[in-house]
DNA sequence: GAATACATGTAAAATGTTACATGATTTT
DNA sequence: AAAATCATGTAACATTTTACATGTATTC
C-alpha cells in the first residue's frame, strides 16, 4: 500500500527516497506514515516491477542521490487504484481503547492520569491541523498549478481536525464519568 | 500487542484459541482485531514466555481443545501494561484519505460514488454500535459480577459511536463540496 | 445435501520496525 | 564543539495476512 503513496508523489515530480520521506512526513503522515527504511526497500521493489525507473546522480560536497521517475505502468497502476472504490471501512488499532476495555480493576487515578495526558496530546495535534497545516494548504490554494490539488489536501486536513475534536469530546466525557465513580 | 488483548481475556477465564477469536470478534475487534492464525501462534509464543500455560483436553465427537490459563507472570505483565500510560497518540492508516489526497485529477462522479458508498458503510456500523453492541453491554451492566467491567466496555462502545458520527459528518461535508465543483 | 459450528495448527509471503553503518557540509 | 541536514542502504526481527490442511456433529 505504501506503493500507492509513493506513486502519488512521484506522479507530481521525480524524487529521491529522501525527498519522499519528507513529503510524507509533512503531508500524508497523519493518515499514511512510513519509516525511511521501508521507503527505500519499497522503491527498489517498485523498480523491479517497472512502476518507476531510477537514475543515479553523483553530487559534489554532498551524498549522491538516486532519483526515481514514475513510468506509464506506474501511472496506470495509480489511476487504477484511485478509481476502484474501497468496499469496506478501515479497521484501526487503538491501544488506548484496548487498555480502557480491560481497566475495570485499575486504580481510578492511574487511568485518569493517562486520559488527561491523551487529552493534551490530542489538543496539540488539533492546533497543528488548525494552524500549521491549514496555512500550508492555503498557500498552495492561492497559487501555482496546485490550487486544485490543495482543495483535496484540505479535505484530508479537515478530517484530521474533526477526528481530534471528536477524540477530545470523548476523552472529556470519559474523564467526567470516571471522576464521578467511587474507586 | 495482541498479547495484551489475549492476557486481558484470559484474566477473566481460561480459554482456547477458538474461544479467544470469538471474544475478540464480538468485542474488541472494532479497535483490536486479529486473524485466527495469529492468535494461535501468539498463544504458543506466550506459553514459551510463561505468561500462560496450556492443557490439552481430549473430547469425544468434537475436536480436542487446548485450554490456556494465565500465569502470575502473565497477570503481572497485563497489569504493568495497563498501568503504564501511553506517551503518544495512535497513528492510523486510512486508505480513503490517501486516495482523496491524490484524487484531484479523478472524475468527480467516480470519487462521489466511493464517498456515498463509504457513508452507507459507516451508517451501518453506527447502527451496530447503537443497537446490537449497546444491548449486549447493557445486559452485562445489569447482572452478574461483570457490571463494573461493562461500564468500561461502554466507554469503548461510545468511542465507536462518536467516531462513526464524525465520519458521516465529514463524508457529507466532502460530498457537498465536491458536488458544487465543476468537473 | 449443504452449510455452519467446533477446533487446531503450519507455511509462506507481505509489511513494518529497529538498529546499524557511513560521511561531508552547514547551522547553532 | 555539537547537532542537524543531506543521502543511501542493509540486516535482523517482529507482526500480520493469506492460504492450506483436516474432520465430526449438528442445523437448515
């Protein structure tokens, strides 16, 4: 699946593994993240499948770079995937919910501490979506040839915003419920 | 991580791999799912680590069963995990968002079809949380020795409900925005 | 007569994480 | 003087998925 993310970015421009790691970190990482090592190995496999081709570029003063370019096969594979509707909803893994599920016997204060900490983290993430992320997307909206794309990026940002708000709502609800209980 | 889910269930009662698969499917699967094969191999590893012990029970007329029981080490490991606060928020992978992110060049109708289908699926899941899941939990709340646990299960159910509602809100918002656009 | 429930396991493949190794240039 | 940026890669390990293999009893 990481393959599609990489094809998506390479469909804009040729790029190196290093570039792609950075693109992902500042954009899709909130709904599709990857480690550097996985990006490099996936690119290698994609080249064997002829979805991309690479050329090695020697540089002076800094490390050599391997620049990947999407092929026609790669473009077809990307479009084919984008056009084929998903037939199910995503299954997530949520450590926090798993812990809560089994926490009936745990001291109230310990659970409350964790919930408060999570609330802080989600609050922080919400602000990131509302400020930093929003500003970056707005810049693309009002310029260059990417204003159309930026409208789609905005939709994914908005998901993040709603998700964090929902999370905070839930955490406050659960915190209240727990506080009322006697331990 | 599946280890903790299995310890959590075994902490209630000894059970077989088959039992555990079913417990998971009807309860935690919405935030922690697992395939049958993974459950069996994980139990085996857990026995090697002395977190559980097993006894083989021959049966007549039906397959033999291997019943797992949690050990003191297993209990300690479970409680230790439950009491240690998470220090970050979960990173999810959302195929739909990845697709939307790269869909600027895709025909509007194709994207809209997918979004409508996702809305239906989320609506269905929302109803499941509000009806089936709710009823099961309410039964435990008003009986036996599990009414305390059921209050925690309810918190995770509530998360599911809010999550599906948020998803539907977002999908409707995105559908409206896309419909207004000219292709 | 077909499907479902009961019940266990292995093997192979895919995916993802952690850790290691290298080394120049630029910024703090 | 230390840390960050640029840049690539491999190896080992852990996790997860897919697929295979088997066989009885009960329910539709």
